C-alpha cells in the first residue's frame, strides 16, 4: 500500500478540500471550477507564485529544482525539437504542409489545444489535430506516443512558449460542457487496486511524498508537455504520463488519445487557463 508522508495537518487539508469540492459542486460552471482549483493551491502554498505552477514539482521542491535548472542549461529535448522542426518544414507528397492546417500557419498553437470541435462533436488535442492534418493531405497517420509525433509536438510546444493557455470556456456549448464534465469526473474518480483518484495525489497530497517522489500540483500539469524523462531516456506525451499514473494505482490504462484521456486533458488544461505554455519540459 502506498503511504503518504503527512507534512501538512490532515485537519487543514480536509478543510481546504471540502471547500474545493463544495465550490465545484455548487459551481455554475467551468470558470468557477477553475477559480476554486487555483484558490485551493494558493491557500495551500501561499508562498508559491501562480506563474510557478507550470514547473510542476520544481515549483514546490527547492532541492530538485536546482538539479532541474542545471539540466535545462543543456536541454535534453533539443534533439526532439530539431527533428520536429524538420518535420514541420517538409512538404507532404502532394505539396500540402502542416502550416496549412493551423491558424495563422504558425506552429505556436499549443495554448489553444485541446479544443472542442463542433463539426465532429469531440475534443481535439494537438496530437489529434496533427493527424487530422496528415489525413487531409493523404498521409499515413503518426503513431500516438511515437517518435515523430513527440518530435512535432515538442517543436510546436517550443514555438508556443510564453503564450497563455487559452482554452475557450466549455460553458458556451452543451457538447463542450458535457466533454468537460466527463473529464472532470474522470479526474475525481477513484480507480485501481489502490483506489486513488488523480485528485488524491495531485490535489490533497500535493507537496507530500509517495515513496521517493514528491507530488506535484495538477495546476499547470498540461503546460509543459511533451517532456524528456531522464529516467526513461526519451520523450513522453501527456497521455503517456496519464497512463503511467493509472498503472501506478494498478488500474488498466486507456489507449493514448482515447476519449477518456482527451476529455481529461480538456478539463485539466482548462484548470490551467491563463498560465504560460512552457513546453517541452524535462523531468526525472
Ligand atoms: C498514487 C499517486 C498518484 C496518482 C493517483 C496519480 N499520480 Fe500523477 N504522478 C504521481 C507521481 C509520483 C508523479 C511524479 C512526481 C510529480 O511530478 O508529481 C506524477 C506525475 C504526474 C504528471 C507529470 C507532472 C509534470 O510536471 O510533468 C502528470 C501530468 C500526472 N501525474 C497526472 C495524473 C493524472 C491525470 C492522474 C489521474 C488519472 C494521476 N496523475 C494520478 C503520482 C500519482
């Protein structure tokens, strides 16, 4: 069984969590959810500036922050970014280009994804948009979590750095709102043999240790993907990370880019609205 080392009094933690859940239950919509989510972490970690949450655990843990800053001096994701830039520039066989598929023909669009697509009534992530583009120009789709997809999304993330995450409020459309609610429900549902929800680790226990790892806050989680994981020696997508956490609670992971993960990403990214896109990232 996983044991969480309590650095923070359970009573105060309970009060904040009850406040968060009550706010979200009574909430009029996603924007109230987001405000309650942000307020929870700000009350919990009053010394951490809001803009810092994009750095995951390094916003909370000063010791590992220094090691991470050293790693960032020679970014381990640079190779993926270069490969992604070359892929972005190469025209398809029929003359089409990736730039034909994105607003302003620019690669720096990370902050606008995922978005709810009215035409197909589904959540479109950046990875899905990349494959839709390829399909439009008669190209074989890339494997989700594969080298080329990770390289392209790493390049697009780098080009998007500094842009504030700008997900349209799902409340404006019933389909979008339903997708958002689905993602939110997934986030708060207990799962696996350990019976943990995402929130059990990344809200209630943020800052605490689980085995050797200190837990980051979910606020800011989607801003820096894909990431280079030094433990694995390769790039990793956000959905691969979701799958890793789901496996850790001994539940069966879903397919990358499944509806479950796309709606989860939609909810989580909306929670981070306004924070800066800062991918690609480097993590242990
Ligand atoms: C048993 C505790 C636990 C649960 C439950 C859990 N995670 Fe994690 N998660 C971790 C640990 C440990 C890490 C690595 C340290 C860190 O960055 O928090 C991590 C890292 C992550 C990261 C990467 C953070 C970064 O800065 O790159 C994301 C994203 C994430 N988890 C999402 C989720 C989601 C979504 C769920 C629910 C499906 C979930 N986690 C459930 C323990 C958990």
